[in-house]
């Protein structure tokens, strides 16, 4: 059952038309590109999808367009968290209705809630999609709250909880979550989140990866995953280092990294996926040079 959650899951980008509205057509084109490159699935509506800047309707429109292309071909995990339970449950119900394999959610942000409230929030969302798997999204550096072992213990009482998307920086957290699940007699999938640590995350116990830069260079991460499966750690390290050079370059831009990523994709595919939604910054003066350098590094990494 959990094997379908193994492999490479790009965190899907929001695709906009020339007026900055969510584009179903461009969304479908990006899905087609990623399927062609051999990814195992997609993580839709998360940080890379600019979810906190989208309305409920925007997020439904994106997921619907993704499912039109992806359903039955690859695994889809829909991130449905909003900063209130009502909208989150609406998105969870919608994700189930269109056939997503799993839903995922960060904890509520801004107000510091006790773990009891966080668990209720997650379980309420899960209950809104009772036939759909649930993935906990741990990203403490942005959410402001970390997944603790007691909170994980509480959530593992929910039979729909199948895993954790772990975007905390210490790779030790991956091992701790796997160990805690084993102590409880439960198997869960842990997704490595930080792209720069995919190899180290996998080696310490992560089962798969979900990453915000995978979509720019899906072939590189697919090849990295295959190298690890074959025990070719030297090749995996080579590919990781090459991917990291791309990431460091994209992050050196003045504008938002996802604006750079979509510009690189435009060079790779010839298709325009739009920029980013305000208040995120699009490409700034001088960023075209960063885009060109990142593009060249991607092509070099793909050729390895």
C-alpha cells in the first residue's frame, strides 16, 4: 500500500496566465512535462504552489487541472491546509472528490496553538476526506511549530495517517520519526523535504522525496533516486552536488526563487508558466543572468 509513495515527487508550481490568474492550460502542460520525465507523483498546493497566496477556488482549479492529466498515471498528494479548519476541510473534501491519493497539511500558522489543537485540526481535516490518506507536513522554520514525537504518537492513532513530509533541516528528524513509528508498531513513509539533502535524507531512512526544485530538473532527482536504489553512492553524490549548484544559483537571484525556477523551465520547455503572485517578487534587474546560469547548470546536470 505504501509503495506508491516511494520515489520522486516534485512540489508543483502555481501556473499563471499573462494576467496573473491561475491557468488550467499551463498547469496541464507542466504536469505533462513532469510525467514525461518519469516522476512518481506530484505534491500539489504546497509552499512551491504559493498556497498561502491563493484562494480556495484557485487551489481547486489547480488541483482539478492536475488531475485531468495525472489521474491514474502518477500519485497525487494534495496539500489542503489553510489557516482555518473550515476552508481546509473544504479543500480536503474536494481533493477526495477529484481522486487525489492523499491529502497533506501544515499546522496552523501565526497563533501558537497547543499540540492538542494541532492534532484536532489535522484530524478534522482527515475526517473530511475519510477515504483518503493523510500526510503530516513538518516545516518548522516557516510554520513556527515543529512536529514533536508526542504529537506524532497522537496522530498515528489516526489510521489514515501514512506519513510525514519532513522539511526540517536536521536529517536526524527523519530517523527519529521512522524510529518512533516502529516503536508504535506502525509503518509510515517519510519524505525528505530539503532538496539539498536528498541523498543524506534517504541514507538515514527517508523513503522518498518531495522538493521545490525537482520540477526544474526532474531527470536529475529521478537519476539520483535510481543511483541510491542501485547502491551507487558515488553517482548519487555527484548528482546531488550538481543539483545543489543549480539550487544555490537560483537562490542567488534578487527575485523569488520560484520566479527563477519558472523562467528556467521556460528555457527548457519553450512554455511559459507565468511568474509568481504578489507579494512574492518576480525577476528583478540582473536576474536574467541568474536564470541563464541556472539553465546551463541544469542541462549540465541532466547530461551526467
